[in-house]
């Protein structure tokens, strides 16, 4: 079971495709620069390395946006990436922006606090796209997108996403290939929204486990029953399927009630590069 299915990728080809994607998408929209929220984790580091390679380091701005409970390691690891790639950077603490809202609700649970932090980082990100005259490059991987493990209009907000078709285990492979430091690749994945928080602790399973299941369900079009027959526990399969279904609203633009003959999102579907 441990080696089924095989999620290994051709990292040279993936790197070529993704840097080309960043370059073509940003330039066709009339821009030459990119802005990325750099958390100190693997995914944002990978997006930054790809953007720096695609556009040149001077055309990429990395934002470090710590909250008072953020791990010192996160700041240090983000700086390692900035130093290694040579991109431009800005560090701005979000604590004074976040705390007044949290203070208004003394019994606020960690999830709500984390969403506020993620959305505040989005506000700073988009403000800096205007200041830097660039586009926001996303950092969410395919596993997170499918499971809805992100904050809507928070860390999921971006203009383009180069790594959204890479499962977490594949993002780790590509990160090694592009030179992301081992200290970042090997640490437990975490959104760093509160002390002791880890992705896998919240999800209840490892990325390695769920990536194999997601690959069969999504890429290979297995039914849940076929996944169970392949050796996955029924409870695990059904829980993941339900999570994918429940979080579909995070993967699409808000539905518009149809009244006319040409409704945005239904009948009005021009390509991104229409007119270029």
C-alpha cells in the first residue's frame, strides 16, 4: 500500500512548465512583477523560487507578515529563502491590525482567529501588489485545494497559482529539485496560525496518506468503493470524499442567479487570453 499509487513527477519538466506558466500569465495581463506571501513553509517557498526563476529576482516581492504567536523559525526560514533567491522583501507585523477585532470577541476560537490572520495577510498582499505594480502569486497545493484546507479570501486569494496542480508530496519533490532548503522541506507542515498548530494534526491524517487516495479519486477517477477495494479504510475514504464535496464552494467563483441569455460563469466564458 505504501507505494501505491506512484505520485513521483518529472521535476525538470514540471519546473519548465510552471516557470513558463508564471511568465506567460503575468505578461499577458500586462505585468512583469509578482508579490508572494512568504510564510516560511514549503509551498510559499516553492512558489517564490519558481517566480524568481520565471521573472528574475528583482521583479519578485516576498512579504513576511508575522503575528505575535508566529514561530521564530518561520521568520528565519522565510529569510533563508529571500537570501537564497535574492528577491525583494518587506516584513510587516500584522498583530496591531488583527488584535482589535479579536479583542472584541473574548471567546473567539482559534479557527476564527486564524481566518482573521489569513485575511489580514491577504489585505496586505493586495495592497502591496498595487504598490509594487505586480500580481499576487498563490501558494496553495492541490491537496489543500481539494480538501478545502484554506481560508476563503485569505491564503487562497491570488491572481495565478503555479503549484495548485501539485499534491503536497509532489510539491515536496519539486521543492528539493529547485533548491528549497532542507530545513523547510523536512519540518512538519503548518499554517502557523497558533502555537503548536500543524496541518496533519488538524486534518487527522498525513499528506502522504491522503495524497494517494486523492490521486485515485480525482486523477484516476476511482469510485469510493474501488478505493476501499484497493486497501483504503472505508471511514477514511468516505470522510475525504465528503470533505471534497463540502468544500466545492471554495474552488469556484460565487454562483450568479441566471436571468439573461448571457450570464457570467455560464454562457459568458471567454478565454483568459481573449483579445491578446
